[in-house]
C-alpha cells in the first residue's frame, strides 16, 4: 500500500493558507489535513466550515477533515457540502458511532474514526468492518508540536490487525508528533496515511519538508533539490 502524506495546516500561517497549501502540494502532499476544534472536546479553537469551503477552491488534493468537536453529527452535512472528501470523528464523543459513520458515507465522504491515546483499540471492534479509515492519535489532540507518544506505534499495528480481521483494507492514519525520525517506524507498524504539522510548517521550506517526509516514509532518501 502506498503511503499518503497529509500536511496539517494547523501549524501553517493562517493568514497565508493558500500559499502554504500550494507549497506542500508542490512537495507531493497527497491530502491536506484540516483540524477542526471547538474549545469543548479539546481546549483549542481553530477553524470551521467557511474556511474549509475556501480551502476547497484552492486545494488540488482532497481535504482530510479531522473533527475534534463535541457534537459532530450537527456539522457533518455542512462540512461535506463545503468540500470535505474525508471526515473523521472521535469515538470518545459518539454513543451512536455506527449511525454517524454511515451518515458520513451517505454524504459521499470517506468516514474515519479517531482514537485518543487513552482509548482502547477494542472500542472499534464492532465498527471495524464499516469504516473507510482509522486515525490513531499519537498525541492528545488540541495542539500541534507535541511529542509523539511511543505506545502509538504498537497501537497502529493492533488497529491494522483488527481491520484485517474484519476483512477491511481501510488505511490506518496517524496524527501527532510525526517527523523524519519516527515516520519510517510508524509506516512499518502499518500506518499508511501520515499527518505532519510542525515537521512541515515549522521549517523554512515546507515544500522540501513534505518531499523529504514522503521519501523517508517509503524508506528512500529524498534527492537534494537545493
Ligand atoms: C493535533 C492535531 C494534529 C496536529 C499535528 O490535535 O490533530 O493534526 O496538527 O501536529 P504535529 O504534527 O505538529 O504534532
Ligand atoms: Zn489532526
């Protein structure tokens, strides 16, 4: 399975999102990861539907929208209409996860479910056959630039095994603290969609950082471009 790189614009300059997206697309970004936070489920507040709508107009790759919000059911229609190709919702806030996953699919988007670091893999056992992807949080959600939680590596493998057992080839995505040092390890563990925020945008050259992460993910050393 080829590995997809999804730069998270959370660490980009919000006054220049258009050029940030163009840069990572030149670097080979496969998706743009958009972190939606509500100040309730997570302590931080970020962006909402109107921004996604604007980003859709300028991005040439699909938008991967990560909903860190308390009541995602209230907003999935609007995000789908705004142009989210993928939408992930947190297991921790959804008593009717099965309904939400199928509602996202019915809107024509890929449906992902997200596990916080303290949420067990077993919480997915009844939904593993239904999801289009699973996102493993490798930091506690809310902020960019946090340190990767080492246990996440084996957790990715456990999620992969659960999906395989359910006969579902859906990819495992990982989000939080990914950089040049650990990307190959999480890919080896079974992750095939890799989110990276600060490792891309807190560098002088996000285009190059994207290219180098992508190369490291596939075990190849990126050619030096300058
Ligand atoms: C954290 C967000 C992440 C964040 C990752 O709550 O879900 O997508 O942007 O940033 P880094 O890669 O800096 O940990
Ligand atoms: Zn995210």
